[in-house]
């Protein structure tokens, strides 16, 4: 049974959804942005209301829209484009990537995305790139200048402004989070090695 789900924007969403579906007694076979595949159960229709309530509680919504598969594919292509940029250091032209893979006009796809997701495709791409920037700042040794280069930003200053605009924080904040996290891990390791 495939559930099409509106509102999933990041890996955290997939993690939370998997936990919630498991807590409801469903066996989750696969989960990714916009979709969860669960093992068919005979009482699924009886549990549909419970699923809808659970989804609403975590800010998601069950979709029956035939266009949702296209939306899910667009989201996958955005993730792929960001990954390609990181691997190659060359900017991805998302308009070409998305329209080329889906064999449809980009403006048509963008309008569909906006109508279903309630956000423009361009803003969605920016959000996903900013999420990646945050992740790289916290979990790698890359500087903001290096990240700006590999993600195709025109300059480190422009990326810095985008980061502040979309998160309310500067890159130094995320580096501080990394440092504090590293110290916490070191302390936990020290405590684990200390005989009691």
C-alpha cells in the first residue's frame, strides 16, 4: 500500500513519519519524500482516519491527487541536483534537469508544484539548498566559502545573506552548534571510558 503524503520536505520528515506509522502498528516497507509504502493490512480502511489524524498532528497530509507522483519526482530531482552539485562542484540548472527528466515544460511543472505544495518550486529549491548548507556547516569541516562554491552560489557573501534570511542565523551559529555537539560527544565518550 502506497501512501502519498503532502508536506514532506526533509529527511527528518521521513524519520518522524516512519516512527509514527510504526507506533500505529504498520510495517513500513519503504519511505521517502512524499511517499510511504506500508504492508497491506485487512483493516487499512478502518485505520485511515487514525492515519489522517496522525499526519495532521505532525504537519503532513494524505494526498489522493493524481499529480502527487509528479511532485514527488520533482522533489527527488531537486535532491539529485543538489547532490550532483556537491559531487561535481558545478552548478546544476534545475530547470533543465527537472523538465528534461520529466519530459514536460518547466513552467507547467513549476505551476503544478506551487498549486499542490503551496510554495513556488524556486523557493523549495532554495530551502533544500539552505538545509544542505546547514548540514554541511554542522557535519563537515567545509567553510562557507567552500560550500558557496560547490553549491553554485555567486559568492560567500550572497550565501551568508541567504542563510541569515532563511534561518535567522549566521554561519558562525552553525559552526558553534558543531563545536558544542563535538564537545558533548567527547564528554560522553570520556564518561563512558571512566570507571564507575
